[in-house]
């Protein structure tokens, strides 16, 4: 069981399985939010000794598709969010919200670097 998170909203997200923790913190500027792939790796795969290939098979996607998500180079689409929801037990909306929070933070960081 994971005992610490980099962000309190993710802790509440994990504990309650809903957007309650993340939505409360969307008003604040998160510091370096986790990519959903990192969350999957830390919360679901590593503690249970499940490989990315085995998880991809359960999701019904190619290992390379899930690999891109786990490595942070690919994002979670609505279709993938539905698959993750059915397989890992979180809501589709929570997966999409996590991806959106990550994308917005990355965009803000790129904009700050250009300014």
C-alpha cells in the first residue's frame, strides 16, 4: 500500500476513488502533477508485481500503446480511460481529469519558459 503521495489531491483520489481530491485542488496550481502512466505504475503495477505487458493484455491493447502511457510519452484518450476504468476500477472521468491536469500543468510550464 502506498503511504505517501507528492500531492494531497492524489492521496484523496486514491483513497476515495473519485474526483473529490483532484477537483478541490484544481483551483490551485499543482506542483508537477503525476502523469497518469506514472500513477498506474506506482499504484497498480509495482505493488502487485504486474508487468506492463500483462496489464496491456487485460486492457485489450498493444503493449506498445500502454508502454507509451506508462513512460509518459502518450496520453489517455476517452477510449483508454474507459478501458482503465473497467480494468482498474476508477471512473472514466477521473482518468481523463488526471490527464487534463497533467496536460494543463505542462502547457503552463512551456508558456512560462517562453515568457
